[in-house]
C-alpha cells in the first residue's frame, strides 16, 4: 500500500505509523465523566468502507496526515496534512 505524503510524495506504508480514528471527538480533558471517557477509549463501530484516519510519516518527514482509506480494499482516496485536527 502506498501513502502519498503531502511533503515527500508516494511512500510505502512501512514508513508510516497508524495514529488512530480521525472521526472521534475527545471529551474535555478536565472532564471526570467516566462514561464519556469509557466510550471514547473503548467503543468502536468498526464499519466497512471509507474511513478517516490519522497517520504519521514516522520513517520520513514525521508529519501527521489525515488519510481517507477504504477498510475493505485499502484503497486510499485522499491524504491531507493534519493541521487543525486533534491527534
């Protein structure tokens, strides 16, 4: 699988580290709501199809990127810098 880094160009997936689901909203860090934190940390829907994910180009420029990847075919439809997104 190739991921096209916005800064370095197409690179093998072995240069990247998966950083997590980019669709989830983190609870307020000061929150003591155990149910909200449990849902954020443990609950996953695991849907098939296009999925928004955080990746880091760990073996290259070290940039964080947002990748839209089909979880069935692993086809990547877009890659963008993760600026403004929370990782």
